[in-house]
C-alpha cells in the first residue's frame, strides 16, 4: 500500500479566526491530520508556551475545532473527524482519509512436526 499526499489549499475561513488559523497551521504541519494532543502541543508551541496548554486554553481550542467539524464531502466546514464521532484524530477537509476497513495480516508459525510445502 502506498500513501500519497496532495498539497492542501489555504482555507479562507481560517484567516478570519486566529484560533482556527492556529489549528489549521498545526494540521498542515502534520500533513493534514493528527491526534488532538499533537495539535494542542503544536498550538502551545506556536503561542510560545511549553508543550502544554492550560486546561482552559485546551478547552477553548477543542471547542473551536468542534464548532467547525464538517460531515461528508460536501460540507464546507474546514475540519473532519476521519475516524468518526468521539475520535481524537483531527483532520483538515482536504486531508487524505483512512481506508474504510483495515486489513490485518495474521502471523502464523509451523505446527510442531509439520513439514513446509516445497
């Protein structure tokens, strides 16, 4: 499986609100999608703080994100939850989405006494 990233276009809504601009910049830094904690740490660094925001500051960033989460391809809001509601994975609207199903390759070993096929 090969992953390919396409460049993300600037979001005009992000320029209107500085908090949304910080979230968008953080997600762009992580190629369009990242765990919420990484985004919060990146925003804290951008604000010149240690890699941790106060609980009030984190709640403000989370609330701003949640107000602008879109659903579906046609929704114009800038952010998405690629793994569904309740997920802490944040993404920009144009970011690559995860595959709809994950395939698991199971490891196996020879049973005792079994002969490999030749």
